[in-house]
């Protein structure tokens, strides 16, 4: 008899734990990986980054807390970072070798497996919103170049002249890159889990400093820079896009979870190890349906953070 009571209590505790896990919601973000060190940072700049990451997290969290969808949270969070000149996405995007700005973004809904993306856009103020419009208003996944800009305008999104994206700091980076000292960080990404247990992920970038005009990176490629499936996890990557495309990095994390039953942390760590072996640099953020988070990177730093309904709000920059 005593044995049965103990078994019943254990089963009850397991059930409670499972239910508690299903109530987990929150989000994880990155603002790019690269040679980001304390020595290269000044206190004002560090505070500005930490504050903007916090603002972005709070924006997305508020949506989730009110019962909003993970897709809404991802879009709103990324828009905050796109509008900030601190990051290489939207305003403050890096320059191409031709001195222009060409932006890439994508978004994916882990519940429906729908996805949308834009590549090489030059006039959409918030490329992440254009990516969402592609997902919701067309039967395509990826629109590129002038067609994508025209579509965004038709959809009523804010259109700006290409100079809107340009900042003096990024122009200086282009000049340095032309002299072979490229700075290549600041892409932004977000993975969110809502109260219904639905995952979504998105990524937005200006690409790599001094990239050839017309070059498209991993950020708008589903499975490379962005991926989300309720079956496994949501992922957003940042780093040298060519390696992410060749390695199908975002999907590799989900695949390892699905086929090898790895945890999100094990799978994310494994793709970063593969990336390192292949000579690539960067990082990823990933989150599973229980709110487990991974944020591995092989660079000196990665702007990153998460906010969970346990009340845990964390923002970090350097390797710790
Ligand atoms: N992955 C981006 C690209 O290659 C750049 C970055 O994340 O820094 O376009």
C-alpha cells in the first residue's frame, strides 16, 4: 500500500512539473557576434548596448505576457533593434563595397511552419516586417531586390531613401574594411515562445561590411540563419553567413534534436563546434518548447539576452 502511495505522489509531481513547463514563455535575442571585447568598448557604448537589448526584450516580453503570439513578439523585438543605429540591421546597417546598404531578413512560425523573407532590400525601413508580409500575404517564401522593395511599398510599410540606413560609424567600418580590417557584427535575431507553446524565430541584417553588392547572406535563408518548428526549437544565427548557408546551421540544430534526441544546448553547441572546425566564426541563439535556451558562440563576444516568465532577465556582451 505504502508503495502505491509513493508511486502516486511521484506521478503527481511529474504531472505538475510538466504542466509548469507548458506555462513557460519568454524570448531570447542576439545583436550580433564578433570581435567584441571589453578593451574595445567604452562604458557609454556598453551601457547603450545593454539598455537597447533590455528595451528589445521588454518589448517582446510585454506582448507574450498579454497572451500575444510568438510571431508578434519576434517582429516587435527585432523592429526595436532595427531602428537602433547600434546594430547592423535597419538603421546602422553596414555598407556594401559599392557604398550602398542592402538588407536581408526572415521570420518563421514554428506552429504552422510558414516562413517569409526578403533579401537585398534597399528602401524598407523594417525588413523584418517585410519578411512577415511575404509570409502572410504571398504564397512565396523569399522575395529579393527591387521586387521585394516594391511589394513592401504596396503593403503599406514605411519606405525610406537608402541614405536613411547610413551612419558615420558604419561608413568608417567600410573604409577600414577596404583596408582589410573588417568589423562584421551587429546582426539581430530573436526566438520567442508564447503562452500557447508556439515558437517563432526571426533574423535581420545588413550583411557583411564591404560585401559585394548583390550578395545574399544566411539571414534570409530558412534553415541557414533562421528556423522554427514546434517539434524541436527556434533558432537565429549570426556570423559569417557563407558558413551558415553551407552548413544549414539553423536546421542542423533542429535536426540533431529530432534525429539524435539531443537537448537544445547540446545541439547548438555541436553546430558551433562544426562551424569552428570549418573555419567559420559566429554564434546562435536557440530555444525549445520548454523554454530551455542556448546561446553559444565562438567569437570574442555576442550581444545577447533572454527574458523568461520566471522573472529572469539577463543581458550579456562578452564571453563569460
Ligand atoms: N550572418 C550575417 C551575414 O552573413 C552577418 C552577421 O551575422 O554578422 O549576412
